[in-house]
C-alpha cells in the first residue's frame, strides 16, 4: 500500500514530470513507483547511491558525464553523447522513516528532451542483457583460469539472445569486454553494449582507475564483421592468435 500526493498545476506544465512524492511500505515498492512513472514521462532512472535499509538516491539514466570519448575504430561509431549522458540534474531520494519509505524530490528538472528510445532503454535494462554481461564475465574468468586469456590481453564478445518458451531469439544488441581491465577482476558493469551496426549504446560505470580508464576492445571491428548478419557462418574469436 502506498500514499501519493498530487502534483500542483506548475508541475503539470513541465515536459517530464518527477514521480509523485509519497510514502511506501517497502524500498522495492518505492523503486517500482519511480521506475514505472519515469517511463510514462519519457525518461529512465537508475540507482545512483543507496544503503539498503536507510536510503536510496535515484537519478536520471543519462545523468552522468563522459570523461573521454571512446577511440573509434573501423566501422565503429559512438552514439551521440547528447543521446546518452547529459549530466542531467534530475534526482529523487527515498529514505526510511520508522517502517515506511518516504520519497522526496531533490531536483525534478531535466536538461534534455523526452527520450524517443524508451523501448531501447528498456531492452538495455532487460534480463537478457544483464544475463549476457554476467555470462561474458564468467567466460572471461574461466578462460583466464585456463590460461587462454592473460591479464588485460584478449577480448570477449557475445550476442544478446532473448529466451521465450524455450526458443532463443538473437537480439540486435552485442556485449563486448573492455580493454585495460584484468580478466579475472571483471564485473558485468565493465561491459559495453553495442548495436548491430557498431554504435556504442552503453559504457561501463565510471570508476577510479590507477592507470588509464578502460576502452572498448580494439578487436571490436573484427568482432562486428564476424557477427554481421550477412555472414553465412559464425566463427568464435577470443582475441588471441
């Protein structure tokens, strides 16, 4: 059960409204409320910071900034920065007070237009994509343990597949491992997601690196040729010769 307050007339004039504030029985109920409402307004949200039993900060999904553009290889294009990370200030906060979670608006403004790619955003957050990232990490670690990949050398790429009623359907999304990250230390958040025509759709979560930040694998152009839909065969390639 939840209790939600109505927006005032000034809020209704905005292109993209923040979710109605209110109280919620659980953290999960609050998160679902914010996530579902954001979709109706044309933007996506993600957790920026949280302490499971105390608070959760939720920001616009394109609220970050790029440190540096990715190096572009042959047939590789990065999606326009404005379509992904715009340093959007939108932010809402959920805090636990006694046994209830209270939602407040820290900044309800956006600095971008409503997304025309909500369906794409939903697919990027789908279980199929997260499972593929996890599988790529598992395989990287396994190949490292076998000595097939060493340190930051070698790369891994998988095409995302959707599974419905025991039927596997290939997606237009492709998961690629980064360069500059130890294979045995990779996590799903380190993976890149690309479209079938080589556009980088999502980049890894930014971290504090002691050396240069990772970039998408230099083998990406070769991977894209192998995974091209015009190919009559599939040849797995691990980045090693």
